[in-house]
C-alpha cells in the first residue's frame, strides 16, 4: 500500500483487515468495503477497494505487481533516467572535446 496517501499506513492495514473479518456479514465484497469505508471515515469506498486489491496481490492471492515490485520498478526507472541524462552530458562533452582536437591550433 504505497504512495502519498493522506491516510496513515496503520489505518490502511486496519481497514483491509476489517474488510476480511466482516466480509461474511455482507452480501457482496463491495457492500463490505462500503460499510468499512463509511465506518472508518475513508473518503470513498473505491480508495479502500484499491487497498484491498493491493493487499491481495501482496499476499499472493491475486495476480499483479506487488508493492515491493512497484517500488523497485519506480527506483529502476528513476535510475535509468538519471543514467540517460549522464550519458547525454558525456556525449556532449565528448563531441566538444573531439571538435577541439580537430581544430587547427596556431602557436605564437
């Protein structure tokens, strides 16, 4: 359950646990999620639904990219972008110095 959520991580974990615990008391999972979201003051049931889905992925009961995999992918993408920028700087510097070497020099 990553991201810049306005909800504390403990509230998110508790809400996901509550959905699992009270699920038998409701006719559908969506009804369960709606009830728990309302009880805990979570803005929308959709927010809680995404937390539940991500928790299911993280525990292996649903296919998808885990929270750890998403974080690693984000880190690698950031690193890749940084390496591309550095490579462009090195290419520009290389071209500049190659042009300097090719330029005839006059010695006085």
